[in-house]
C-alpha cells in the first residue's frame, strides 16, 4: 500500500507538469538555425562543369589545407547547370549541413568538372562569393545567431567577371610580408 501511495505522489505531479506530454513539437515551435538566400547567375555556363554548389567554411581559406571536411560546414544540393537563379536554405535538404550558431568566414558558389564530390582544392573554381554590404574586397562574415534563420544571403555569379580564388599558402605569406 505504501508503494502505491509513493507512486501516486510521484506520477501525479509528472502528469500535470508535462505540458503536452509526448506529443510532437509543432512547426511553429521549432526554432531553425541557419541561413538562406539566392544565387543569381550572369553570363554563359561552362559546358564542361558537372557540379555547382553553395559551400560554407567556418574558417578562412588561407591555404589548400583549409579546404577540408572539418572546416566545410555546408554544401548545397547540386545546382542545375544553366540555372539563372537558385534558392538555397541550409535547413533543408543538402549534401552537408553542420550549421550551428556562430560566425563563418567563407560562403561561396564553387564549380567542378569532377563527377564525384572532391575535397581537392584544385578540383574547384569559385564563381561567386558572399559579400557584406556590397564590400567586394573581401568575403563577408556570415553571422548566425542561435535559433535564427538568417535571410537574404545572396550571391551573384558573374561568369564574365569571376571573383578572386582563395589564396594559396604562399600568397598568404606574401600578404603578411606586405603588412609588416
């Protein structure tokens, strides 16, 4: 009898404290963390390109070694060749999505002529870079607050005027010497 009383004392408060019990969380209650935007393509696509993706790196690409799986936080689904506009959302289906709250140093659109997804830097050409506030001298820092879906992260890919490629290690050290 004592056991039953103890169980009742424990179970009753639990039943009333579980707001919705084990019911599923509604879409309105889910807080998404990520980013979304549009890629706009200008000019003619290279017909030999077989892969085009939006890619996000946590740390800057200062050398070939920074182009690695640990630094790569998002890879969109393949953008169809010949597209004029492509909408992306890091919270939806993608090849890689490890986007957490924080700052990200390099968001770009990259193309490859390789059939399989490669992590070799030389297999990729950057065709568009995310810039903040029209500042086109350096890649923009993407800031993602907790429980926020950052919108209007837009990238223009002008095939007639490609952006600078991420620097190699030697270029990085040359830049440091210039700053000394």
